[in-house]
C-alpha cells in the first residue's frame, strides 16, 4: 500500500476480474476485510433546458397545464413559441 492509500492489484487479478486503468470500483467493509469489486456504471443522459422545456409543453393534459408550462418555460428564459413541441389543442 502506498502513502496515500493506493493499492496495487496484481496483473493476473486485474485481468481475471476485468479491472482496467481508471475503472470504477466499489469498496465494501466485510467481516473478513475489504471487498473491492468492479462497479456497474450506467450512462445517464443530461437534458438541456430546451429538452426540459419540450417535456413540460408536451406533457400538458389541459389548457391550464399548457399555459402553466408556457409560463414555466418563460421562467427558464426560453421562448415557448420557439421551443419544438406539439401545441396543445
């Protein structure tokens, strides 16, 4: 173990368990010691303000909700008329 807590895992174990340079890992305390295993990561999509505005406008279920969504979009600093969506009819 290094001065700052860096652990060196043998190459044979890294290969066997799929640890690659920069891989995410989970560390858990167990009665036997510390368990280190690969972390499962799931990519997330980060929505833009335009995306959120479109969701607000498209999910309105009444005229009142649509008008509230338009106000919310304006509060975001966006123009609801320039936001791609299907207008509430």
